[in-house]
């Protein structure tokens, strides 16, 4: 055997060893990674197994809900009070100037007074206002009219043939008769200056609106009393206007 052949054989041996060594290293690395992965999964499983579970009976915070809102009742179209009216809510609060009792000795009236409001009515496809009337022996004060002792028109109404007939004989009042009205502190005395009987039922709207001017605001201090007439029907309106007696205490 020549020296060259011996050298080739000697050269092949080291390469084989190198390849084997590399293979062993790769296998060792893969095994190490598998062990690490398995170990990690085991540790995670143990951690999950030993984790403290949330108590099933713990109080749960309810999801936030919106606070219920009480809505105001629906208001019919164009039913706002006229501009010169005060707030009905404000007017309904008892205080000085709100009438609470009326006395008319000439027709034997001695009755409590309570505030009353408006209701909307439909007429020829339009919305108008109509004052309510107490359904008992009581006089109603239009709660947006003037208070006693103030400049303006204090308006009071009552039935004449139903619900106690408080104003049954209102038509019999005459100029010069006196009307006494109390608030919580004072008695106000008025003298009748006008008694009118106005045709109302089945009248054109223009006539009814003209009649309604008697309960509108005024630039003087007065009271206006209203009821229907005659006793057997309600075709007309009785309007009684009275002014305060001067120098009353």
C-alpha cells in the first residue's frame, strides 16, 4: 500500500467522527427542547390546578341601568297658556291673595273657593280653552287670573243648576250689592257695578270670543263672577262685575 492511500484513509476517519458528533449534538438539542416544553406544560398545568377558583356565590355587580324617567302627560297641540297668564302651578300654591271663601248675603251664598284650571276643546278643527267648574257646592277661581288685592281681573265661576247650585241666584244681584271674599289673612269687599246676560249657545265663534273678553286681564282691580242661565237650560251666561270698595281695611 502506497503512502498516498494511507493518507486518504486517515483523512476519511476524522470526517466520519465529525458527522457523528454533529448528529449527536442535534439529537441532544431536540431532546432538550422536548424536555423543556414538556416540563413547562406540566408546570402550567400544576399552576392552573392549584389556582384559587372564584367563589360561585360571590355577589355580582348588576349591569348599570338607566334611571326610569317619569314623563309628563302629552299636551294637546297649541294648548299653552296665553302670554299674560302666570304659571298655573305657581298660582295654585295657597298664599296671600288666593281666594278661599266667598260670601254674598243678598243671594245666601257662603261657599269655599278652590283654584281651577283650563281644559282644551276642539271646535271647527281648532283647539280652544274652556275653564273647568267645580263639581260640588264650591266656587272655582280661575287659577291664572289676578289675586285678591292686585290690579287685574279676579275671575270666579260656579254651577247654577247642578252640583250644589252655588250660583243659582247670581242673576238676581243688582248694582250696589256687596260681595265679600277671603284669602288666608284678609277679607276683601266688592260692590257690584254690572250684571249682564249674554247669549252664548250656538253663537258664532266671534260672539263667543267677544263674551270671553269679560274674563280677560284688566288694567283695574275687579272681580268677575260667571255662571249659566236660565235655570232650565244653559243657553246664556251671567256676568257679574264688582269693584273693591274704597278705603277697606
